[in-house]
């Protein structure tokens, strides 16, 4: 098993997640009995999906480093595949997609070997330059700018951004960070997902002023503010358990995750709005597709990673 697992703090955190899921299940069950006329099928599907996702994540985190990295690489592959299935592509681009998909294992290889310099430039520099060259050799110029832009954006969002979560797993234990990288990864995932929930609840309860009504009508300033403040509070509470962050640093991390998660969600919403879709797919009952679940973390993962790298590594 890799460094940091099964550290007692990680087990406590996993137990907390289990407790939240049990509580959510009980609440839904009570609501269904008290209000049998209400259609709670979507809410029930969401809770069941959370059980599956939490279980898969916990198993992936508890096994060897190779298995854990493979899990996140597979998640990137699914997200990239889903992205490429919903965006318009040219027939000529099919011969380029092999190289786009190949970027997934290569990027995670750099993470597995902790080769930070190559990890941080492989997709933004080498893939950015190579994919257009392969497209140019095909010779199709119609729609070239749109095609090269959408492919690179997809790689950056579904592979480069998500791979920062995987790189956290290989960060070593230190005296200040006894839980190590797995603790940071769990901290980020929990706060990102709870931030989504908090912004939804605050927005539904008090939301009046829409932030970007043409992109996501349900997003409000009240939801954003309430979600960010909630995430900052949770960040301070969880920091001693999983991270080396001091209270002020944890507040800053919570602010970064809260704001970045909001705009990550909006970014994917803009794509779906542009394509005229409600969800990226129906893979996860009650939640949509992989893109619908990694939208926030595509922004929070790289920002939180570099915040931690700058402060403690």
C-alpha cells in the first residue's frame, strides 16, 4: 500500500463520508414515507449514485498506488471519451483521436513517476504543438481552428486538470503532512463535492440575484456566497485531519475551492448550453454524465494542487 494509507485520519474521514451518506439515505426514506405523493425518484437516484461513487473512490484509494493512479487515468479517459462524443468533430479528425487518447496514459505516467517538470508541460506544450501538426499533415483546413481548439480544450479539462488529483497521491508524507498526498486528494474531493451541494442549497433557499442567467439560470450570487463561506468553514474543520494547512491557509484553500468549483461548473454548463444538452450523458443516474461530475474539480484540482505545492512542497 502506498504512503499515507491507511492512516487513521483517512479512516476517520472516510467514516464521516459514510455517515453523511447514511444520513442522506435516512432523510430520503423519511421524506418518501411522509410525502408519498411527491416524486422523489431523482433524489433517490442521486443518493444511490453517491453510494456507488463513494464506494468506488474509497476502494481505489485503499489499494496500491498503481491501482489508484489507474483509476484516475480511467476517469480521465471516460471524461475525454464523453467529451469527444458530444462535441461536433470533422471526419478527418478521426485519424487524430488516437494521439489525443494516447495523451491520457502518458500524462498519468509522468504523475506516477513524480516527474513534475514533464507532468506540467506535456499537454500544455507538447500535446498542444503535436496535435495541430498531425491535423495539418492530413491537409483538411475547413473547420481547422474550431477542431484544434476543441481538442486542446478537451485535453486540458479532462486530462491535464484531473491529473493534478492523481499527482497529489504521490506527494510524500512530511512531518507537517503525516497523512501525505492521499489526504490532500480526499480533502479536495470532499470539499469540492460539498461545495456543489452547499451552493445548490443556499441558492435554492435564498437565491435571488442570478450570476450568469444565460449559462446556468439556477446559479445565484447568494448560492455562490453561501457555498464559498460554507466551504471555507469546512476547510478549516477538515484541515487538521488531512492536511498540513494552518487555519488561515485552510481558509484560503476553502475560498479557492469554493470560487473555482463554481466557475468550473459554469464552464461545463456553457458547453452543454452551446450544444443544446441538459446533461453530457445518462451514465450516472440522477447526476448525468462524467463531465457533469468532474466539472467543478476540473477547476479546483489544478488550483488547489499548485496552492499546496507552493506552500508545502
